[in-house]
């Protein structure tokens, strides 16, 4: 079982999309996703909720959460979202960084492009891990 922790600062955009995509695209017996942030926001960005709803993924009830040690211990992989120096580091986890723009305040078209980029990255990761649902 692979557990991927998607992390960014506010856990209100990119990391929420990535976790939702991974959970939608894999067999839950093979992989699962968590998401968190070092300074979690109060809600998922509305433009992210809208863009994900267009593809049948409902993030309206998701809440950003704090990246604490207990959550980090559940993970096999840490994938950060291009937040530079503000990105969390968790010793002992395999790590990837996906340099993605923050969707907050962007147009729906821009958020769609970010959403689709996140999906492609998640699919590639799952394919490499042998965990992509076919």
C-alpha cells in the first residue's frame, strides 16, 4: 500500500486537487492520498471546488488540515506543490516536488489548466508505481 501525502502551505488548492485525483484514479487497496498544509487555510479555494466539480469530484466539504507528525507518519511519499522554501520537509519520506502555480484567485480557465496538469502528474506517478486503475 502506497500512501502519498500531498502538501503545500495552505492545503486549499493544488494539494487538495492532487489528493482527490489520486484517490479517484487508483484502487484503494493499492494506494491512497492524504493532503495537508503547514499553514492551512479556512476552506478550499472556491475556484478549485468549481473546476473539480466539472470533472465529477466534489471538494465542497473538504477542509484544509495541518501537517503534523502523526499525519506524516502515515505516508510513504511526500509530494510538495512548488511552494519553494515554504514547502514542508518530512525526514524519511520519499519526496517529489511538482512546481505548480497556486490556483487561488485565478480565472476558471487557468484553474482548469492547473487541474489537468495535476491529473496528468498523478496518473504518471500512479503508472510508475503500478497503481493506476485500469
